[in-house]
C-alpha cells in the first residue's frame, strides 16, 4: 500500500467510490435514456434504428463494468487493478446469468447498489495488496480481486436485491396511495440531492424509481436547474446560466454548502412541480429518473410513459407547462419574493467563479 493510500480517510474512500459510480452511471445510461425509446418508435420506419437500440441497450447492460472501471480510475489504480475491479463488479452485480448452453445472458443493469459494494471491496483489496505481489501482480491481482470481491458480491446480491426491491415497491405504493404528497416529497428530495455530491441518477436506478416517482424526481431536478439559473442570471454568464438547465445544477454545490438558504426558492419551486406530477400523472422510468431537463430526458420519458404519448394534446400541454413554463414562472416569482420582498438571499449568493 502506497503512502498516499495509507493516508486515505474513510470519507475520501467513500467519496472516490461515489464519484466513480456517478460517472459510470451517466456514461452507461445516457445513450439509452436519450435514444432507447426514440429508437423503438423509429424501428418501423428506419431499419438502422434497430441497430442503434441494440447498441444503447448493450451499453446499459455494461453499467457494472463501467462503474468498476470508473471507481478504479477515481483511485488512480493501474490498468491491471482497474480492469480486475471492473470484472469483479460485473460478477457481483448479477447482470449476467448463466444459460443452459453454458453462455451468459446480460439483462438490465444488474443491482447498482451491490455493484458499488463489490467495487468498493475490490478497491479495498487492491489497496491492501498494493505493490506487495511485485512481478506476480499480473497473475494474482485479477484472480484475487475477481474471486474474493466478486464472490462476496454474489453472497450479498440476493440480500441487497431484496432490500432495493422492497424500497422500490414501498415508494411505488406511496405514490399510488398519496400521489400528490409523495410527488412533493420526492421532488424536493431530488432537488436537494442534485445540489449535493450524491448522484440523483444513482439513487433512482438503485431503488428502481418508476412511474410518478420518476416523473416527480425529474421535475424536482428541473426546478433546481431553472430556479438556480434564474436566481443567478445577472451575476453569471449566459453559458453558465444555461449550464444549470442543460447540464447540471450541481455546479452550485459549493454555494449550497456555504449558504444552504439559497436552496429555499428551489425547494418551493420543486414542491409545486412535484404536486403537478401527482395531479397529472407525469411519469418516467428508473433509467430516466434523475436527469431532469438535461438532454430533454425528463420530458421525453414522460411522453413515452404517459398514456397517449406524443399524440395526446393533453400530454403536450401538461408536459410543456410542467417542464418549461411553470419552472420559469415560479423561478422568477420566488426570485422577486426572496431577493426583494423578503430579502433572505442575494443574487451574489448564486455567483459561480471559475478560477
């Protein structure tokens, strides 16, 4: 173990794992989120759409490998160590099942939480072994990491799957019984999480957040994007302002940590939009949840999962109001309220400096 690794704190270790998971999730899932449903709709008209669908579906199923590799890279491990972690993560994720013919079938994304646990254990093993194996590293590291970490992942997999399944069903039941209340709660939570280091996409995929819960999560993130952009419109550049909406509101993370009150206008915006999700049945999928307005994934997913799809005038009006008109109007209204009428925050609190 190197001196730098010996000095690594538990907080830094967990942060490396979370960062790697976040990057891996975005890289593997964005192609499907953007092109999956669209390709399915275009298959009858364009033959190439079937090939595109196959490619982005494969990318989605390779999520555990990408998570493992990204976590290994976040620790700055060697290629041998990193690829070993990637393989162990695939083993522990449950994404591949053995067929009767002796081959393997890739299905879905595997269990994302167990994939993260497996990759974390694999990283810990690599840190402990360090350079101790010397010339035998290329022979022993893959064997030890894959068998030990991957094997442990297979042991924990059924328990983690049961927990995540129960959590997903619990959220689904609550959104069925109390759609408006749960829509508000989920939207506010995801708006706040979006301003933190935690991955909204990772959480959504991990608990299989679907239906109204997915729609509410995307609206909460949309509220954060538009709300923060509007609050800092006069102190940030045009590109930086639009980055909140088309990119990620996480660019306000440092400001949020230093002055948590800047989230108040965003939280209220998200609460109202979350209620819209419950009232009008705005929905989504586990893979689309957590992206918000970025890449138009939230609105497109809502169209694809709501009855009537793109052909419904009702859907067009509701989704346009919820994902575009309402967050802008509410953003402007809450800006006037909290900077002029009840001056709790200032525009300067939302300034982003690139140094």
